C-alpha cells in the first residue's frame, strides 16, 4: 500500500474534470448569478457558502456508502431530482412575481445592502439548492467513484477530493454570483430593475429545467 493518501495521477485527472464541471453553467452557478443580481454580493457569497456546505454533506454521505444506497433505491435519485427542480422553480416564480411589483421610485444601489434579503436566507436557499441538486448525486455516484483507489484508505482520499471540489466550486460560484451582483449594482431605474428581476426568475426557471433534463 502506498504511503500517499491518493494516487497522484488520478488526483490530477480529477482536478481537470472538476475544473471543467465547476465552471460549466448549471443549477448551482445559475442560482449564484440570480442571487447576486437580486440581493447583492453579500447574499451571493452567503448562497455560495450554503451550497458548499451541502457539498460537504454529500461527501459525508459518500463516506457512508451513498453509491450503495442509490443502487439499492434507484427511485431515491428521481425523487431528489424532482424535489430540487420544484424548489428552484418556486424560487424562479417568486423572483418573477417580485419583478412585477417593483415600485416606480428609483432605488438605491445594493452596495449598502438596501432591500437585500438577509444573508442567512440566501445561505439556507443555497444549501437547499445544492442538497437537492441531482448533479451532486450523479457526481458522487458516477463521477467520483472511479477516482477512488481501493488499495488506499477511503477517508483521506475523500478529504482531499472534498478540498479540491469545494475550493474549485467556491471560486467558480463566487465569480458567477459577484458578476451578477455587479450588474445589479448598476441598476437605478425601476424599468431596469424589473428587467433584471425577470432575468433572475428566468435564470432560476432555466436551472429547474436543467435539473429535470437530467432525469
């Protein structure tokens, strides 16, 4: 048995695969953009923190035998996917409704957090989006297992894979979220705010559609 916790070649390959997955637009990155657009940079980062907390929960589940559980109960994956799509779609509909009710008076920039929902709410929503994201289930049941070396202890390998996954996801999701927030900070006119609110809702509904497309 090697003294190294992971196979170096497999780990480098994993980093490449994970890098591509992290920057690919999907439900998590679209949620980050939508949150940044609607609530500003602080809420976007809180949402990123929530999503990556959920990722750590998935790693813990993987350590406890998630793959075997999904294999034994295949309908569990479908239920998780449907629940995730419904939740993200509900967030999108809420954003569209909020866009319809934007006041005609000019609003201050979100830089001071005016009108933004508390970061705690964004954290919880981010956690729910990722914990119900079927992309996460596929990752831990199909993508991750081939990179695990059965000749080495599983816990250290999962720990290093978790560091890489969360690190790359934080960078990508934060870039998406702060990009959305930067656009929102430029808004002063009600008509523009309504358009961005509608854009937020469309992004979230698109994320819900992406989730359902994986079924």
